[in-house]
C-alpha cells in the first residue's frame, strides 16, 4: 500500500512540474496526457505488447532451458568443464548489446533475433547460478550417499540437483528481470513490431506521449514476468520458506 | 582393521593401527575433541582419501543429514532410492514404516524434516541408518548436539535397535560410552594410541544412575584428562 502512495505522489509531482514549467508534450508529456493516449491507442498498444511479451517469454524459456542444461553438463562432466567452462566465462566480456545488430543481421527483423537476444542476455546468470548450486552440495550428503553405494548419476539427479534449486531459483528471478532488456534492445536495433519498435517510431515522429504509453505497458509486462518467475521459483523450492517480506 | 595409517591434511592422525571390533557388539571409541576419532571412523567408512570401506556399512553422522525436500519416509528409504532398485525398495518400505514406528514417528511419515524437532530428526536419521540393514554400523557422535534428556532417550532406543549388529560408535561423552558400549576403547595422544579394552558389566543400555557405572565414569574422565 505504501509504495503505491509513493508512486501516486511522484505522478502528481510530475503532472505539477509539467503544468508549472509549461514544457511542450513532445519533450515531457504530463501523465494525464499519457493516460489519454493509453486509452485512445489501446488496441495498437495491446497488439504490440503481445508481440514483445512473446519475445520475452520465449527468450526467457529458451535461455533457462539451455542455461540449465549446460550447467548440468558442466557439473556432470570434467571434460566439458575443462574445454568449455572458461569459454563461457570469457564470453561474458562481450557486451551483449554490441552484438544485437549482428543478431538482427543474421536472424532478421522478426521475432527470432529478439528471442535470441533475450536468451543470450540471461544465459550467463542462469548457467552460473545453477552451476554454483550444483558445486556447493553439502559434503555430508555426498558422503552419506557414498556409504549407500549410490551411483554418480543418482547423486547428481537426486541430491545435487534438488540441493541446487534454491540457487537456481535466484538465477530464474534475475533472468526474468533481465530478459525484457534483451527483447527491447533487439527491437530498438531493428524490428517491424513490438513496444520497443513503437517507442522508436513514435519518438521519431514527435509522438512522445505514445512512447510514454508504450513504456508504461513495458513496465507492466516486466513486472508481470518477474511476478510469474518469482512464483515459479518458489514452487521449485517448496521446502524453503519464503524469506523476508 | 589392520596396520592402518590415517593422515588428515598432512598430519599423521594414527600410525600402524590395528584394531579388532567384536562382531554383533557395540564398541565405543572415547576421546577428546580433535584426537582423531572422527578420522578413524571415516577411515572405516571409506570416506578418507585412500581409504576403503571395510565392507558394506551404514554410516550415521553427527548431523542428521536429512534431505529437506524428501518426506521422512522417503528420507529413511534414501539408500534404496539412490540405488534405483525398485524391487528392494518395495520390500524395504514396510521395514522403513516399522522402524519409524519404533522411533515414534509413525504419524510423521509424510512430513518434511523441517517440521520436526532436533530429537525427532535424529530419530529419523537413526531409522534411515537401520533401514540400510547392514551388519556394520558406524556412528559419529550421533546424539552429540541433543539435550541431555533427549540424548538418554535416544541412547535407550539405539541400544535396543542396534542389538546384534557390529557397531562402532565414536563419542566424547564417557557416560554415553558406558551406557551403550559392550567394549570401550580410549583414544589419546598425537598420533593417537588406543587404550586397552574396557568392558563394563551389565547389559546395555546401562542405567545412568548405577553406582559402579558412575565410578567407572570418574575413572574414564581421569584417563581422558591425563591422556591429553
């Protein structure tokens, strides 16, 4: 409740600022104007939002699946760790944003390049969170399993993997917070649809209120994605009571 | 165990050590913290680098090591789960249930370990150790962090359930050794030496108020103090 009041206060201050300074709407539109555009162009916004949301969700899913698979492979195979793990770490030195134009060049203006961008940007946090979790299994559990003559595969799947899920859950949360950035950057660089595309188009035409309306929807999408991922993350670790709040 | 060398982090814990553990009986290895009891037990369990288990053993550590995502019953059946032997698991399940009933957890079968108290968790761990159904049971201060009364209760329970198994139990508590051990060996020195067999009279679990037992306890404490 309290953060909501803070937000309303900030919006009111913004409205007052525009009103007092007389800034033209193409520089800074007042919230009331954004709200009007939001209602007037609602169909267009929803259409573009559906496109962007698909990119985010697909990118998130792809990044999670590929990242989790690679983390498990690294945990299971010393050869993969030696040959590929350093490469994954070094690949983080490449600014993902810098290769966005390349992805558009290779994968086109459609959805694929944005999905790839979102997947790529979350790939590293996903791999490192799960891999770290897999490495930090309580040694007591591993010794117990050894005295029980457990095969390594069973130890990985039944002890190390579940034990790593709390770490993976925080990776999922980070991924959900970051995936929208990937999708929107992809749309800025080159797209034919989506909220990011709508923003660049409307800013170029001086339709700043529409850009703000798109931004508003984008925020809501990000929030929804994060909430969904947070729910999923909690379901992954039902034995861990939620902390804080 | 014959001519064992136990080295931990470059320190020789024990040299050329040979020990006999009588079959079907409980041997308590008593020593102060840091003497190397746990290393000896881990050596027997095959958990130290270069050591091999003396055969199939069931191992119970000081911590309960229950997996937080498995129910109490599934935790007790962990060995069968890990070995992926469905048939053995099916035959073991009634025994797991019976053991949990014996340790007083019959109504908590499907609860997660986090809902149990410390004493209950350790009882579940005891049931898991016994469910493995191995002739040799190695226990590392299994009741070390429980309160005094709970510890006595669990000792009674363990003495009953461990009957006829070859048990090696490590402890720093002379009273625990005297209550549960058919034989007691005192470990002291660095690298440690193992004292002669002490076989207190009477059946286990012995009464903690017994005068002869208390006299023996005083003697053991004296031995532990001087042997540092």
